[in-house]
C-alpha cells in the first residue's frame, strides 16, 4: 500500500522496501474482520515503537530505508504449518480478540523471505459476526471510507498506514503515553455524513496509490487520535507515502 504517489518524487530513487504483515486465517476459526483490522493497526504501531526499530536496533536500518522511500505494506494470510513457519521468522505477533497478526521488519520489494513470499494475498475476505458498536467517546479511532469495498487485507494495510500517520502527528510525550497505555484504538466505518465531516477536519488522511482495488488518490482512511491531546506543529503532513 502506497499513498500520494507523485511522478518524479525523489523517494522513488531510493531502494524500495515493504512492511509484511501476516494474518492467521484458519479454515475452521477465521478471525472477525474488525479484530483483524485493529490487530494490523496495533502491529504497525508496536513495530514502529519497538527499540529494535530505531537508534542502534537490529531493525533500524530496514525501517529507515522503508520510511525514506515509499511506505508500502502488504498483508498475506497463513494457516497451520504456514503460520508456524511465519512465527519462526523475526517479527512481532499481536493478538486482538479473535485475530492474530504478525508484523515483520521491512524487506526489499523483491527480496521477501521464502516462507513469506509463498503466502497468498487472496483469501482475506473476513466478516464480522455482528456489527461492532460505536467506539467510546475519546477513544482514538481509525475510520475507513464507507464508499469503498475493500478486502480485509487491503483494509488492514490502510488502517496500518492511518495508525502510522496518526502516531507521527502526536508530540513525543503524548505518543509515549499512548504506547504505555497499549495503544488503545478502534477501527470503524463511519456514515457518509460522518466521513465527510472527518475529511473537513485537520486529521491525517491516507490517499492510496491505486495499485490494487481502488483508484489512485482515493482517500481510504482517516486517523482521529488527536483526542489524546498534544500534537506536533502544523507542518506535519496529513498524507504521506
């Protein structure tokens, strides 16, 4: 998943990396869609704030290369032995309700580990057993465009990116507090009227490159996490790739 692609952008000259996410989808017990979406957002936030991802950490190099170029995320599914092989690779597993999602440090676009490259992207058409309730007031929320039909895998990439943009919009003390609390959040689909209101506000917005499922430049998700308080100066971009 990439957002806001601009022809001639210097980031295209950098080595391209992708952030792999794998959702566990067992035949008899697939996860609920909202659980999988929230697990994906939590997984991205957890990896970005893991000590291995910055400073002298083992993942700092790939994470920096990834964020300096196009910020791509790809979601694949695994079950049984596939999942066990994925768990054996360096990464972090996040559990949210019925969902398990494992996130891995970024890899070169054409250099996926074999046990991840062999996993399928298709097959993430997950559903919720019943509609999720509205998020409690004040809870950080990631909102998906109600006019779009996206597979769960595509939507997981979008909310993962929205979470990343939301985190980058916070000042450091607020981001640290959110992390210490375990990144409480909700992923929901608003009404058309609420979506229009969100787009009018000064909130981080994900705009997709249009490589899969949606048209280029489509607004796919909005991060409404500024209920937490402090934010960075207004120069922080609302969209990025």
